[in-house]
């Protein structure tokens, strides 16, 4: 299960808080929401304070959106390692 909450939205920046699991079917939901915000010319910040699990599909999606200047804050160490070192 994954919960996405809009924490804040300014003129140019939106912060989304993700809680739970970024995996399988939820990956497309997250990517679509990020894409929608980027199309409206918003900068996107993802708050990972409550993310507990990520799978390879989730990591690959996050690598794609990071290249589109999406920022991740409060990222647990195990997720940083998964994203940036290719490890779980």
C-alpha cells in the first residue's frame, strides 16, 4: 500500500509525502502524479520520511524522475543505497 499526500504547494514547488511501499502497481501511480505536476511546470519534491519498502521497479522509476530534477528528501539510507549503488 502507498499513500501520497500533498504536503505543500507553492507557485513553483510541490512537496509530496510518500508513505508505505513504492513497488509494483504503485510505481505507475507515483510516476503519473509526478509527470502531471512536471507538465504544469512545478518542481517536485518527494518526502520519503515514511517510505518503508522499495522494489526494483520503484528504484528504476525514481532514477528516471531524478533525471527530471525531482528531489527526494528524508530518504532512508537503505533506499539511498538502492537508488545510487544498485543495491537493496
